[in-house]
């Protein structure tokens, strides 16, 4: 289905904004224009939901979560950045493996199975996109995903 990703992402953020802890702040850096992409909306919702719930799970009191969306060079890029505990460099790639969780003791009490990002990677790749993480321990984590985007397609309908 064709989806305006700007609107799509805004609505997901709105949904989390209503239920999140009050002392975690959301900041949005979104384009003013529509960005139409052909995606499976339900699956992509699951992907974004998991990334945001991870960001909230590991955010400290008073932390900020920054959402960024832009289009460039035939793709859209989505970034979700938190100020949480971060992930050690040597584990950065493994977080996309099934059942992988960085620190069993640390994460056990926070719940989850370790499947969220593995599923996210499968779905993003199936859409022709990529997903990866950057992080600094103790400072925060940034999850970045890209999806193919053809600028010409939207004008035809407006
Ligand atoms: P599930 O998503 O299945 O409920 P989960 O959240 O533990 O469980 P993933 O979403 O796949 O699993 O994440 C894998 C692991 O990567 C997490 O257990 C955590 O250790 C680490 N991780 C993911 N996102 C963050 C983040 N924003 N900050 C710190 N660590 C993270
Ligand atoms: Mg998760």
C-alpha cells in the first residue's frame, strides 16, 4: 500500500506520546512535505513500535528521544535516538540477532524476548531497506533505518 511516511511516522509517535512517562521528552524533526513510499503498513508499524519501545525502556528519567525523518538520494532515512544506557561497541551488530539481549541481568527485569530487532531487520530488508545502530555506552543509542524512495511518484497524484 502507498503510505505518506511523514504522516505515518507522526501518528505512531502521537500514539506513544499519549502513554509514555511524562519525564521523557519527544522531539520531532520531520519534513513538512509528504513522502510517499510503498510499504506494508502493519509490518512497518511493528518495526517502528519496537524501536520506540526499546528507546523508552532504556531511557533515563528526564531523557530525550529524538525522531528524525528526511529524504535524500533515493531513500528516506528514519532515526530514533535516545539518551539511555547505550550498547557496547562489540555488541552493536548482535542486537539484530534473534533472542540476543545485551546483558541478561540488566534486561531481564525490563521484559522482552530479544526478537524485536531481529524481526525489524527482516522486515526492513524485505522492503529493500537497511537498519543499523550506533551507540555510546552511558550516553545513548541511535537506530537508523532507510527505505527506498522515488521522489517522482508523489507529484503524479497531487
Ligand atoms: P522484544 O523486543 O522481543 O520485546 P527486546 O526489546 O529485549 O525484546 P530487541 O528489541 O530485539 O529485544 O533488542 C535486543 C537487545 O538490544 C535488547 O535486549 C537490549 O539489550 C538492546 N537494545 C535495543 N535497543 C536498545 C536501546 N535503545 N538502548 C539500549 N539497549 C538497547
Ligand atoms: Mg524490543
